[in-house]
């Protein structure tokens, strides 16, 4: 039997191919048979795997390791290996069909069902007491504390961010606020990038300061020496966002994390601009936040926030989520899981369309500056190339000062394909050319 992996995602390294097939080389069917996957490359590998480059044949061999006569379903391990590329992780992460709906023959649906639930019933008092021992960290307890639909999404997000575990909440703003409150108390100090997302600044000004938390804003392109001057004995969090909201500076996250950790502070990041494009935990981030309403959802039809944590930060964040009571809706979790599967291919098209427009804008005499980190003209372009694997569809530009507000309003009111709205995500139409867009 021959299998040609024509529809498999493209891998960027030969190591990824070898690990994949090593991982899937043997499938036990029962005590007497085993299916062995043998892969043959008949065309050279360069930048990736081209179609029809690999043929895989399955053969049956005696299985000497299985003592039982019962057939065992094939259960894959989580895709946590570093060799797997993001395009593979987003396809497989959060898929545990054997945990959702498996019948006696081991058959199951690919995706977890949508669980609409509030009350969870316990068969006995003893079962209730046993469940209470690790509440709210494992298992069913109450609908507000999670369902299998939300758990699948949390697992998927933790994998693609490179974190330990994740929490899902009702919005991106909720994800930021819950995370901040997980570590702050009266008398603490927060260092917040001065180019932070505006609702985050509003929460700091309108709520944190009211409860005795000191907030200081720093230049997003601050040096290590300058950051040292801002850090205090009571600094608990250094909050970063890269690229910066609206102004699009790229922060040196590795450097900021190193300095923050030397002073006992944790690093919290808003990573909404580029899910899968920046791996926060590889750069020292302790908590990574994403407004899944935007690119992960991908269709402007859900509200959701996701928080990926290191092993050390997961417990306080989870307890904060439990106490503040802002669970995501199960339908939104399902839509986000579906959005994750196409995230990598959608981001590639976003990048292509946005770069075409940004490059066109750079040539226009009416434009003073284009703020897109993938452009060589961007001040932190080399830092972006070092830390990011690509760019998204969001960027900004400035017009020359001699244009009146009336002229700018007139331009905005006559866009044909772009809409105005409160979101960092707006689809760049895949079928449109730059001449049609502008």
C-alpha cells in the first residue's frame, strides 16, 4: 500500500521530516500484527518538501511486544518537539479525539464537540471530595471553570506559543487584566511599555492606581542600562508588547527579560500581533497573552482571550481566572480551534498583501513614513529579522503634515475595501491586488 503525502504541511528542515517519520514509524494493531511505516525519498530536499517527494509504504510485521490480544488504538503524543514547525503544530495541537468521543472500537471524531454546560454532577459524595482536591486545575467541576472544548483550545495555544499550559477567558482585555491581577497587590510597581494597547493603559490608570499599584511607562526601545534605572525593589511585572501598538517599534524581548529576571520581576507580553511568528518563551517571557478575537479567530465573529504560562506562572494565573469568573463561551472556543488550523496559511497571505501595500505606500509623495517592521526602512528591522519568523497584516503609516483633518477624513470615507472599526484585525482580501486596494 502506497501513501503520498501531497496534502501534508511543508516542513522547513530535514530534521523535522526525520523526526516526524521516526515518531510515526510503528503502529500496534493487536498482539500479533504491527504496521510499520517505511518512507523513501526519491527527490532531493532543498527549502522544504515538494509534492510527491516522499512515498510511504505500510507493511505488516509480527508484534512481539504486545501481550494482550485486544487491539489498542493509536494515541499520538503531544506535538511539543522543537523540530516541528508552527505550520504543523497549529494543525495537530489540541487534537485528542480519544479523550472526547471514543466508542468501544476506538473510533472517534477528529474535533472535540461543543460542550454547553453549567452544572456538573457527581455520582457520589466521595467523587465530589476527590475532585475538590485539585480544583480548579484538573477535571470537571463547574461550567465556569472549563469544559473539554475550552481545554482543547488551551492545550493548542500552549503548544503553538511554546508554554507550559494556557487559560482561556472571554476577551483579550480580560486576558490582560486577569494576568496582571494574578501577580499584583497594593504597594507593587509595574513597568509598562509606553506604546501599550490603549485598553491596557486604561486599566492601569483607572483601576490599578486606585488600588495602590504604582505604574511607570517606559520607552519601548529602552536600553538595558535605562531599564535598570526604572526597576524598583517592588517591581513585580515588566509588560512588553512587540510590535508596539500603533507605533510598531520592535522591542528587544530577550534583553528586557534578562534584566527583569535579575531584579525578580516577571515578564508579561501582549503577543497578539503575531501568533506563531514570535516564540515568547524562547525569549524569556513568563506570561504570553493573545486576543484570539483577532488573528486566531480570523473571521471577526468571536470574542476570546488566551493566556500561555510558564510552569512557574500557571498556578497564580489559573487561580486568578477562577476568582474573576470570565469564562469563554463554548462556541467561541470551537471557532477559535477551527481558526487555529488555518492560522499559518492565513498569516502568510496577510503578510504578502500587507507588504505589497506598505511597499506601495513608501513610494507615494503624500506619505511621510510607513511603520512596518518587515520593511528595511524600519528602525528595528534587523531585530525583527532576528526574532520573528514573519509578519502579520497590521501596520501603520503617517501622512505629511500639510494635509488637513478634512482631507484625511475624506480619504478614509472613500475606502472601498477597508472598513473602520475597533479591532486590530481586518481581513486583507486574499483575491485583491494592490491596485484594487489603493
